[in-house]
């Protein structure tokens, strides 16, 4: 019965597609140094490595089980990895109008054939559109990574490594930094891992057509992270320059991560400052912008994570009431390998309208192959 259920969900993953990223909460807190240890994608998210599947089966879940593909019913050869994610979301959004939410958030299949140090990574399925769903691949790239090496190069379609890379695409550090749904650009990337450090450099360009995605920016991104000797704290510096047909943006920022073993608390923070100019309006004043994210997650027993997040985004520091602030609660439970239940509650305020917040409460069911 378990195998039948796994196969059925795997077939369903071919029908729909959404978006998922890595869980930055698992870095440092589980003894994992970088996202690339648990995921084949250097930026995290998507297909799990053997180490990542072992962690999901033995460390992260309430009940220990088999985190391998199809619960271990079939083991793919090392030269061909396969996996997938299926998420369903339900909830309510209360603002000027009340909106009930219930839809497949993600259903996606991951494939990774490999010949020696060269691999092809593909995330395929279909994406929501006004007409229903459209088939396609939001992520696909060739990657060269010599065995036992400390570097890689890749070329294709992917998000540049930047920021916290939260699994929540609505977080400000994704939404307002051109990493929202289907904004994956095409580009090339280089990365190198050292003793307690990692460096990622990406150059990218917009998608060639609207049918392939909504990325409209070209540019470069650099992310450098350093961890302490105990791998309980990480500090990162980052910069990102983008240009589109309408504007130019320059960002500089930093990331902080701190794991406190005794209290089972993980702190995550990111701040970015940017300047936006407009190519099609030469007399328009530049916009000075800021984005901030501060969060703490408590790792309770039984595969339970409880977290709080405070976010802020100001699209124009010189304009009054241009801020957007949000306070949210996340409760994530991993009762058994391959399964996650997630509750998110968020209150968002535009400008100074503190008496009229936009409230979002959603639940999410997540299953991975």
C-alpha cells in the first residue's frame, strides 16, 4: 500500500507544478554546513542528495523511517536520480476583500542524469496560468562538478544563489529581490567551498518569452558566506546588480545565522539596501530601498518547528507611508519521512494602516518523493 501511494503521488507530480525552496532552518541546526549537502542544487531546494534523504528519515521526523525515493521500494542508480514535491494549500486571506484559498501549490518532478562529473538537472511539470495549467520546466541546467572537488560551474535556468533562500516565495527577501514565482532567469554560475566558507557568483539574463516565465532582469549576483569553527554561526555578504527594459537596481546586503544548541533556537536575519533608477523616465528621482528579515525558530521534540518572523520592505525611503511590514507565525510538523504539515499566519500592514492589517492564514500539506 505504501508503494502504491508513493507511485500515485509521483504520477500526480507530472500534472501540476509550483515552487519550493530549501529550508534555511536546517542549516547549522542539524550539523549541516551548506544547502548543497542536502540538495543537488547548490542554492538548496528540489532534489535531495543521499545525505539529505538520510537526514529526513532519521533526524528531522517525529517517527524514524525511510527517507529514500519511494520509501526505499526502489533505489535508482547513482547515475540517475529522481524525486518530486507535491504541495496542497488551503486557507483564507482577509483584507479589503476576503478570499478563500484552496489549490495545488506545487507538484513537480525532478530528474538528474549524470555522466562522470557532468550532470543535467531538470525540474519539470506544469505551472498555473489564466487558462488553467501550462506544461514546462522552470529549472534546468548543466552542471560540472568533479568528484571530491570543492567547486562547480553550471549553465541554464536557475535562481542565482543570494540571501536566505527561504522556502516561502512570499517572504520579502524573495518577493522583492526578483526571486518570486517563475522568476528564474537563464545564466551561468560558479561556486567554491572552503573550510567554513562558500562563494557563489552568477551572471544571468531574462527569460526569452513570457511563456517561459516572468524574469525580466539581467545582471550579476555574488554571495560569500563564512562560518565559525563550531559551525554554529554564519555570516554572509552579498551584492546584486540588475537591469531591465524599465529600471536598474543595485543591492548590497548581509545574512546572519546563529544556532543555539542549548535552547534549540535558530536565528536567521537578512538586510538589503538598494537603489532603483528608471531607464524610461530620465527625470525621475532614484528610489532608495530597504528590505529586512528577522526570524527565530524553536526546534521542539517530535519533528516540530515553531517560528516567528518580522519582515519589512520600503520601496522608497523618501516617500511617506511606502513601507510594508509583516509579522508571521510558522508551525511546521514532520510526523513521518516524506510528509510535512505547515501552518502559516501573517498580519501585514501597508504604510501606517496598523488598524487595518491584511491577514493571511493558510495550511499546507507537503509530500516529497
